[in-house]
C-alpha cells in the first residue's frame, strides 16, 4: 500500500498545485479607484465620426449645448428594463435591470446598467450620422430630437425620433426593444433636396472611467470586447488607454475594418453592452480612449450611404444592453449574431465549461434548484468517468492484497532501495497491477474542477442562487461561521475576505474536510513518516484553503468525495479487499494520543 499512498499524494498535490498558485499567490486586487465626482464642466462629447476626404479620422466634438439632465426624455418600460431615452442625441442613458438586485438584502435597489452624463460612472449609447459629401448639417450628440411617434418605449410599442436640418434632409431613428435585452435602432435619412448626398451612420457606446465595481480578477474578462470577422478579441481598459502615442494625441484609436460577422462593446462580470451591426455588412470597428476626460468609447461606423435626390436610406443596428443570461444570448446567436455566446467568458477550458454549464442549466430546469443541480451534475460526471475509476479502484484493491508480499520484500531488501524497487516492479508485473492507475481519476479532476469553478464564478445563473437554509448565494462563500457558533451567539460574523473569516470557516468547508478525511480512512495510514504527516494534514489544509471559495464549488467537492468514497468502498469489496474504515479511524486516534503523550513526557525520560 505504500506505493499506492505515494501515488495518491502525488496526484492530489498535482491536482491542487495550480489552485494554490492562482488563489493564494495571486488573489484579486482590492479596488481603490476614488469615486468620480460630478462636474458642471462637460466632457468631450460622443465622438461623432467625421469622415474626412482621405483619412476618415474621428475627433472629439465641442461640449453639449444642453446639459444631459435638462434634456427632455422618453420612458422605457419592459419586464426587463426601467429607464429613459434622452432626446439630447437620442441617447439611451438611464437603464436599470428590473430582475436583478444589487445584493440579497431586503429592499436592495435594482442593478443600474446605464447612467447619464454628469453622474459618477456615466455610461450610455448614442447613434448618429457623419457627413461625407453634399451635406453640411447632420445630427450630432448635441442635437435635440423631436418625438415623431410613441410616448413610452415598450416591447410592443416602438418610438420614432426625428430631426430636420433645414437643408433638405430629414433624419429619423425608430427605436424598438424585444422582451429580453436587445434594442434596435433603424436610422434613416430622407433626402428632399435636389442633389445626391453621401454620409455614414454610426453607433457608439461611451463609458466615463473604469467601472467602480470591477473584480480585477485575472481569470475574468472585464473591459472592451469585440468580434472581428468571427474572431474574438478582448482587452483590458489599460490596453485601450495605452494605444495613444502621447498626451497630445487627440484621437487615439484601434480601428479594424471588418468584413462581416462582427460586433463590439464592453463586458462586465454579469452585464454587457454590445453594438451589433448587420452581420453580413462590413463596417469600421473602433476602440478609443480620451485621456483628457478618462473616457472609453466603442464605435461601429457603417459603410457610406449615397442617397439620391428624393430617396431615403435606412440602416439598422442592434444594441444588447443587459444581463449575460446564457439562454437569451444563445437565442440571439441562433438568430444570427455570430458567436455571441462567446461574450460570456468561458476561459481556457471552454471545451469543458460550455458543456458543463449546458448540463447544469438543463438539470436546474428539471430540478428547480441550483444546489441540487450541482449535486446531480457531480453524479453525472462521476458516472461518466466510472470506467476509469473502476480500473483504478480494482488496481488499488489488488495492491491491498499484495501488502503482505510487499512487507516481505521490504524486510528482505533491508536498506537496499534499488533491490526493493526491482522486487516491487516484478511483483506488480506478475500480478498485472499498475500502481499509477490510482492517479488518473484524481488528475482528471483538475480540468473539471477549474471548469466548474469558472462556471460558478462567471455565469449569472449562479449569482444569488440559493440552495437551502443559510446558503442563499451559491456564487459566494459559505456565510456561516464558528465565530458566532453558527448564529447561536448574538454577535456578528467576521468581515468577508478578512483573516478572521479565513480562520473561522463555515459548515460546508468543515463537511469538506471531514469527507476528505473519511475517504483517507479507506486505507491504512502509510508507514513512511513524511507521507503519514502529509496525509494527516491534507484534509484540514484543503478545508481552510477552499473555505473562501464559492459555496457551489464546495458543494460539488463534498458530493464528489462522498461518491468517490462509495465507489471505492464498493469496488474494493467486490474485488476481495475489505477496507477497515473504523479500524483505521481508531488507529489514527491512537497515534494522535500517543503523539500527545510523547510530547507531554519530560525530556530525557524514556
């Protein structure tokens, strides 16, 4: 059994090596950005694309003539949204997500996605035109539009804004929204003049500063995101800011001339805003940063529209603004938005995280509870790897039967380690035992563990998802703590993320440690003192290490341990081995008692 224990230690150590590096050496950074104060000075406006003769460069326009808070507004009312459209530039700049609250506390406000200019963290979208030839006056973000039709934007009633430039062109924007998170902007220009005109429609998303609630966790993508010709590209905010050549550069930008199947915008942990032009039409994708006002901007500049005298041209662009719900985003992808599911950060193991989440989602639809769905998912995964586990546990059972022979080899070899090794290899070969097979099921847990961690951390379906009792949020650590005797004492609990919270862990981490400890007791303790010490401490080290992880991940690990224990015990019994669980437990307590007595015995006394 000594070789088997060595393999188990090696496999377990490898399984958690990356976890230790990732989550101990590189913890999430604290957010220290100061809050943005509102100012009466207007920042550079919405970056209207000004198409020049040859270079087609983009510049910042003058401050808005009308302050955003003074402009008239139209209401947005759907099942998903509450908000308004500002007639200043026709912006969507007030948007709250009705189905999501900021915290689990009673009376917690709904999540605010978009904010108007002048507020801290202003974040909005605007659409307009850039003149190319034959036209001098186009609507800008300073333009006050008129309401041509509609009073409130709902899923059943669009609204139409219009603006007459007084030079023979009438601009209109029909805004509609579906039952989920997709807005549509049909931009049209009617040319009533006697000559043809050329101009470009555009859409943009503008964000004032980096978001204050960023996780700054390196396994999570937060920031500018774009799909260019079917290839996903993601950036940090610093990547876009560093594009400028020097402080005098007025319009630093990363421009990509797309051919088709493209979109761009900003993604947060659970929310995103994405501009989606016609997927079959090429356009100019632009990411830029205005250093003078700390503003990030994503632009989609569509092809030039040449409108003959008496004709009308219309271009439609979509705007996704909302929660990164898997089902809604999948439906949009099926309707033609190229690889839209990849706007959710599936990570390096996307080939596992995607199917794992799909299965978890389906199980949740059947069961109706994410906690039990995670346990059901664990059962399915363990069933899928059962053939491999079967071979492993059968090999472990045979090695247990060979234990007496191994002890004889050890006595015969004495201090000759080479002779001992050769004898063991011959013994394994003669009995067709592969000592390394015990590592495979444990090593297989590495990508599964990280994939499930990614799913639980990234997907909004786990956010605020309850299990039962005190577990109200499977994406957060177990809130219970021995510090207040699990709620029996009148005082509160340690601050999450503090050293005290790390030490006074909850009930789920305790169950995790106990389940790992019981799994060890299927086999006698190793005879080697170093191995024995590692085995003794391993469950409790992992108990504290995983104590600050999401509850859903700890639930998975407990279920995994229980199922593995049951499988190993059953398979070993079926193959002639009889694990003495209670005997091994008693033996461990005897050793602990002996160690305590030896420690208390006066030095020098035999």
